[in-house]
């Protein structure tokens, strides 16, 4: 299968189609590399459609995403990509053990996401969980995370409030 062609084949990218691509990608390192090349593609439509499959593949087979964590983290600072790229990057990062060398960059990006009112809610929710996961290694960020959640809670959506209410008691 040529993943790039497969991503562009359908007029509307469906969940079933994204899952099928994801399943194919995790069958081999070569297939997964092809998917990641699409995810990192300059063409917005290709990258956006690949993002969903990368998210599923990365959570299904975390070992396969490991060589590309640097690429996922690099996406977090980009302003020129569709929010789906960032959303699915953070979704993968919340579900894996992030190598220590990336902790600082991930924390900075996730704190920035939850503090910025215009950040899409899914990115904020995944950022909350990612930061909460990092409190196990860095307990000193618990207080900062708690303060930001409590300050933003009255102004946020139901999805943010739901995620925050699960995290706050554990902080």
C-alpha cells in the first residue's frame, strides 16, 4: 500500500479508513516510516489525514513511535500546521513514556496550550493529561498545574472541566 495515495484516495477521510491505514502502518517499521513521512509532509491535507492514523498507531505500538518522538515534539511549536497535527501529537505524547530529553519542551508547550484561550479544547485536554503524567517525574510542577487549572476552570468548556476534575484530586 502507498500510504500517501491511500490518504488522498477518499473524498472524505473516515474513521474506518484512518484505522485501516494505522493497522497497515504498524505491520512493519517500513510501513510506519511511510506514515510518518506523510504526517511530516508539507502538504496540509496529507499531514492532517495522516495525523489521525499516527495517533492510533503510536498508541497501539508505542515502540514504533519512539524513533519519531523528536518529530512529534517539534510539531508542538509549529504555528503553520493544522490543529490536527498538534492535537494528535499531544494525544500520542499523553499515552507514552516520553524520553527525559524532551520533558522540558513538552512541558513548556503543554503549559502554553492550556494557558492560551484560543487553543482548541482537545489540545488542552491532552496537554492536561500529559502534564499530569509528567508530575510523577517532576512533582514540583503539581502546584503550577493546579493553579492554572483552577484559574481557567470557570472560563473553560465542559471537556476541559471534565478532564480537570479528574486531575485536580490527584494533584
